[in-house]
C-alpha cells in the first residue's frame, strides 16, 4: 500500500472523523456503500465530480466508521483508482491507494456452483489468485474458474 498526495495541503471534509474514500470510479459509490453495508451513521456522497486525474470521480465519506483491511480490498476490487484516508477533526490524512493482493482469501464468492467453496457441508473459505491486473482477472484456487473484472462486483 502506498501513500499518494504527498506535498499537498490536507483536505477539509464535511465529517468530523471517520473515513474518506476518494477517487472512486464514477458510478461506483453506491456499490461501495452496499458492499461495506454502510447503513448506520452519516454518509456523504459526491457523484460525478470533475477531476483532473480520472476526469470524473465519486467521493464517499463515512462518519465515525473506519475500514478493516478486508473492506479496503473490496473497495479496491470495485474501484482500483480509489484512495482511502482517515479523517480527524475535519481533516483527511494522506490518501492510501490500496493494492489488490496476489492472493484473495474469503473476500468474494466463487461463481461456479459446483466449486467446493459453495457446498454447505464443506466449510472451505474461497481462495483466488490474481492472474492479470489490467484488466483484472482472478482464478479460483479450487475449481480454476476464471473471473473477469466486470464479474467481480456481483461476487462481493
């Protein structure tokens, strides 16, 4: 994981403390909220915001909510351009770009109904290996099912 935005002035945000998810691919903010199950606490969304780097972006602010590592990976799977910052006293810390790990365990479901990870009587956690980053492609370590970037959203 690497920090970006070094040398820039810290951003002032609407929430007093929590998490800022910035540089979200346009149209992905609501999907991120759904995957994070952000039902409680204040949520601030900015959709289709003009941006120099990625032309148009979404922004998500979660009041008094901090993401676990697994949740950060899910955000990165939905929007590889996203950065995540911790907010304290209305000031966002440096944005952290989340790198998708080479191996994903128990993050998403396998789409193959015959995969052992989908059998009720078999308590096996899903396990995927990244086989390509751009465009993202992953492979189930049990049944060898290939999952393309556009399919990942349904499996989170």
